[in-house]
C-alpha cells in the first residue's frame, strides 16, 4: 500500500516533525527517534536482520529537511548523519508504530546494560538570583573576598 504524506510541520524549538498522511495517520516524531530509526544502510545494514543499536543521540538536532522527489524526505542531523531517505512508507510506519518501536529500542538498551541519558536541556526556564541580590561578600583590604 502506498501512503501519501499530506502535511509536514517542523518545530525547530521542540526539535520535532509532525506528519499527517492521506489516511489520517498522524504523529509527531522527535529528532532522536528519527535519527536512531534512520533507514540508512549505516543503521539498517545491507542484508536485513536487526538494525544497529544507535547510541548517544538524546541531544541530536535536525538541521535540515529536504524533499526527495515526491516520495521521500532527507533529514540532515547535527551529528553529520544525512544518508537516510525516509520514504512515505517508512515515515508512515514510524508514525504508526512509534510507541512499540521506542519501547523496543529501550528494551534493547536494557538488554545490553546501557542506560539512555535523558536530555539535559531545561524544560522550564531557570531563574537564578543576580549577584546584586546575593549577600555581600566580606572583603579584605585588597578588595578581594576572603574566607
């Protein structure tokens, strides 16, 4: 079955891509998910079987998205990866099976004893006191703080 992509929304701030297909299948996919499930030979291999276990992509960002003809998208990631062509069928499958594929990835990590490092990007703004609001430090005669 051929799946026709009807809408693409790239949210650079969230580092996600929202996709909608003619059959109304839709989902929002993060850059890490797209990168670790790249359809490239580098990730998938040349002969089938279980794909490579891609690690350390928690912080990866999408730098560019380019259409390839009328059948695929090419993603360029900030780790230099840009060789996977995500055809409509692949993107539909990634949307439709998002939860199952992601859980399978987490299970594979657990089986080999690797812990996924969560994003260290703050999810809410961090407010810190300015130096002007901090208690004054005692100063020596040289003007430098002392203990």
